[in-house]
C-alpha cells in the first residue's frame, strides 16, 4: 500500500517510515527539507499522487497560542484539501492524550484545532492520542536550559517509546478509518523530573534540574491530568528499556 508520511524526517516520522517499509509498504516522505510544505501546500499534489493513506506527524514550534492555532490550522487545511484532490481514503493524525484537560498550553490549543478540522473534514480519519514520548523529559529540559540549569515541572506522565508510537501509526494507517482511537501509552507512570535526570545520566550530561510549576507547565497539568484513559492501549517498551539504549 502507498502511504504518505507528513513530517517524515522528524522523531516519529522517520520511525514511521521505517515501520511502513519494514512491513512492505511504499512510504512517501513529505517534509519541507524534502520539498513538501504543508504550511504553503507546495509539493503536496505531486507527493500525494496514488497515495491511499496519509499519516500526519508534522509539528509546529509556535509558543504563542494564536500562532500555534494558525500554524496547525493552515497545515491541516492544506493537507486535507490536497488529500481530497488526490482521493486519499484515510487520514491518520497523531495527537496528544488529555488535550481537553489542559487549556492554557499554546501547543495543545494548536493540536485541538488540528483535531477539530480533521474530525469535521471529508477525508475519513483516525485520531491517535499519545501520551508523552520517552524522550520528552530531556527535550523539555534542553528547551529550558540556561547556564547549566533547567526548570522542569514534576509532571506525572505515562510515557511511550517513539518506536512503539510509529509501529501503532503504521498498523492503523493500513486499516479502515476508526475515528477517535483509544489513548496510546507506555506501561508505567513516571515523574518528568526523574525521567530528565535519568536520561541526562544515561547520555553523560550534567544539568541541574529545578522542579517547579512556574515554568513551561503550570499547576493545571498537575495530578493525574496527563495520564491516559482507562481503556488505553499499552505499548510494550518501558522507559527503563528505552533508557538502556540511550548513550
Ligand atoms: N513529544 C511528545 O511527547 C508528543 C506526545 C504526543 C504527541 N506528540 C505530537 O507528535 C507530533 C510529531 O512530533 P515529533 O517530535 O516527531 O516532531 P519533530 O521531530 O519536530 O518533527 C516534525 C516533522 O515535521 C516536519 N515539518 C515541520 N513543519 C512542516 C511543514 N510546514 N511542512 C512539512 N513538514 C513540516 C519536519 O521536517 P522539516 O523541518 O524538514 O519540514 C519534521 O519532519 C507533533 O504533532 C506532536 O504534537 C508529541
């Protein structure tokens, strides 16, 4: 089956391409560095010729709420319009578990807009809400690090391995559209500060972590807000197993 991956060079995108090709599918790679821009629509029509399903794992770094909504909104409109022209039969969107429980986060507002457009659109769809990835803690600490110290919230999360996310997306894309899928999550709850500390240790990095609810993530994300729903699909790779591969 011919399946396009929007965001094919990214963290999840590159693993999704590998999962699709490993299962014998024809993966079409789309990203700006490969000449396809979902923000402008450039290159989309050519890339989607003969494509039956699209997996959207693009991202936006916008930190302002309006900019994030505009970026995810424009990208999704362009992608869905091109899919309709090409006769694509299944749009798979990677989203975030618990989006509706967190109002104040700009990225989440953008992802809600993306979900709204996909679910109201004419291309049959599956939305896959994932918990944070195993590399999320170190990524957040890297964003915030200044002079050897990084403020980071002690979020309670149930992280999932990027390769497990990719495998699930590849599996879902070849099947029939399912609408809103169950949350997908890893096997164990974790504390984000502890995850960042252990990832840094494994990678030989020295960063002073400062637990706080006054930085990127505020108290509205405390408690069990970020945990997956009770019927979540639990992926096999634990944080510890993933960590054992970090150098
Ligand atoms: N991190 C988490 O814990 C987490 C948890 C749940 C869900 N998610 C979601 O997972 C998704 C993917 O995250 P990721 O970490 O894999 O992202 P990433 O590593 O930042 O990759 C983003 C990809 O999108 C491409 N891209 C960006 N703008 C584009 C544009 N205008 N046109 C075409 N391609 C574009 C990038 O390539 P170019 O730069 O070459 O264009 C890259 O291939 C995000 O939507 C995020 O919300 C993340």
